[in-house]
């Protein structure tokens, strides 16, 4: 390949990334659910005819993007080539073949140039409801957690499957939002397809074969170069998390060889009887993300970069077997990066951040009129974040969603979806762990039913009993708290009730500190006090 050819391929690679960015923006602009529209809880990407991910949109979460990279292969296996037609769109929410729980919808669409299959577009998004018990940990099996959609056709040759839509409407609490999001996902793939065909016709390429080979070969070479520079050996780490009714132990062993980084979760806690189990597809997504953050953060994420990382586990809470309840698989999945990073910190001392809040402090609210009052019912999903761990040279980021990367949801948009009032949403002073570099702050959120209403909420919180650890002498972050405004302590997981006139107060955990607190500059401490980050008072 000549230098001119390489430049041309690089330009088309960049063009392909712009195609998937427009694909993702279509989903953001048309989605009905606030979790997608406001928080960016989604993914979008383009794949070659073999199902290898060539490019992903920057907008999206590792849990969606990296699971989607594997999910497309399941679609190809399930739907033979002779049953694929232009105008098709396929769908599933199978936790073991999609993204780990029923609330995430994955759609895959074949892309044809004339009669030739040139690739696939895929996207995922979290919808507000899938029926069953709702978004929570209380189910005893996946059958209780909602409507299961096996890999099937959402549309064939452009004709939408009306039977599927009728089933959806009959099984979910917010049919208009859910069906609207299905159409949004399908439109997202359609936009990607149109832009890809325009690109291929414009540059005169018959398919993606040569561009795909260029992308994957260059990525593979770059990742191999990074792995070659790493120390070789095995290191292990463990972490205790809250669990549902008893603590959950997570263990990871990281082995770096000449051309692979392998993570094994043997020794982690057995499967739970509650819905906090994590299918392997989701555990793998976040384990790979943790490694990539350290080894190759600037190398594009595609099938070639992901292939350099192996993840294994016997059946346990990180590799849950069907039909385990998995609705809150993110609570364990979001802890996976800190477990892996703790092992890598031994291989790469002085380079790895402290532990943070990890799991999002999501809350799903089911609001209704109080007894004798008039009003409306609504399902409201709100994403909140604790603090990140301090970094080796910088303070931790406050109220930031690591590792999921979702955006903060504006309170105005959240209140608009249902009869609730958010009275307070602010940084939580004194919650970041002390150290040479301070851990990021958590936040305080105060939520009440609107006048004449009450609500039940699904608590899906962690780090209440087991706060994030500091690193290299740094202090732990503050543990989280869940209570009513009258001081009544509530459980960190499970469906619970907030009566009319009461307020729910959430205090998200802070991140752990990094390094010896005695070495923190006095100027930094003075700035913490000036900004109100540190008061010396417990909050």
C-alpha cells in the first residue's frame, strides 16, 4: 500500500467514525426515555459482514459498546444470511446475548449496497420499563424481571412487526415511551446505513473489506506494541461490595503475557438469589474497558483492540448462568474496573487511580396519586453519580459517572417525566478521601413526591457499607447513605416506599484519596475549604 493509499484509508476511517457519530446523535435526538436522551445511556457502531466492530460512536457507555461488539455475532448466528434482506432490523433484550439485562434493547440492521451485504449497524439503549417487577433487585429469576425478547425481526423489508409491538404495549407500564424508543433505535441504524452507502458510492468502494482490513490491522499492531511494553506476570486483587443482604466478594487475577492481557474472576462470590448477578458478556465489557484505560486509552475501540484482552470466570456472580435474576447487573459490573485496576496497580505502581463510587446511584421511581387524591402515575428513572478516586497526579472528579460515562441528567428533565420534586442536588462536602490528591466528592439528592402523590422506588445503591478504598496511603471516601428526611434509614437495595409529605435523601459516596495526606499542599487544602469541598464537619 502506497503512502497515498494509507492517507486515503485514514480519511475514510475518520469518515466512518463520523457516520457512527451521526447514528448516535439520531438516537439522542429522537429517544423518548430521559436515560437515553439526557444521559446518553446508549451505544452505536458499524460492523463488517463477519460481525467485527470497525468503529463506535464516542457517545455511549463501555457496558453497551463492548457488549454490542459481541452481541452482533449472536444475531448473525441466529439469523441466516438467506433470511437477511434490505430494510431489515433485528432486536433482542436477551441478557446473555445482548447487554446483560432486560431493560437494554439491542437492534442490529444489515446494510446492503445493491444486493451485496456490506456490513451491519447496531445500537443499544436502556428503556424505562420492560414489565415484570420493574427495574430492581427483587426478582428471583429473569422470568420475573420483565418481557424477554429473543433475537427476532423488528422489521422485515421495511415492514414493522406489529405483533411484537402489540406484545410490548400489553406488557410494559409506559408503552408510548418504550415503543417510541424502539422506533428511535431502528431510525438510528437507518441513518447510519444511508450515510455509509453515500460514502461508499462517493469514494467508489464496492464494500468495506479493504477499509475494514486497514482499520483492524493498524489497531492490532498498535495494541501489540503497548502490551509488549508492559511488565509480564500475574497479579491479583479483591474487593468487598455491599451486595443485597450480605457482602459480595469480587476477585480478579490479571496475567500479562507477550500478546495478551487475561483477567480471571475465579474466587468471586457465588451467584446471588437477588437480581445483582452479572452475565459474563457485561463483566467482560467492563474488564476490557479497565485494561484499555491503562494500556491503550488513545487507540480506537474496535474488535481488534478488544481481541487483545481475554476474560474468564467459573459460574459465579460475575458469570451468572441463565435464568439468574440480572436486572441490576450494573451494580457488580461497574465495580469490575476497580477490581481489575487494583491488580494492575501492583504491576504498574504509581500509575493507577484510587477506588471510586463505581456503581451508578440509579433510582427508579414508580409514582402514583396518594389515597383519596387525584393525579397521574409515572415511571421515572434518574441517574446519579458518586465521586471518582483520586489520580496519581490529580484530585478525583466529583459526581462523575466512572466507569459508565453517562451524563448527569438535568433535574428539570427528570421532573418533567413524573410527579416528583427534586429539592436538592449538590456536591457532598467532606466525602472525598484525604490524600496527597483528594478523592472526588459524591453528591446529595433530595427527592419528594409532588403534592398529592406518593412513590415507591427501587434502590440500587452500593458503597453504603463498604466505602471506596484509597491508594498508596490515601484515605477511603465517605460511604453512601439512604434515608428519609425524618432520619429513618432505608436499605441500599430493593423496592421501598416514600409516603406523601416525606422526602428521600440520597448521599452518594466519595472517591478514595491517593498518596500520603501529609503531603497534600496547604494551598490545595485552603482551596478545598474556600470552595466548601472540605468543612471538617460530617455531612
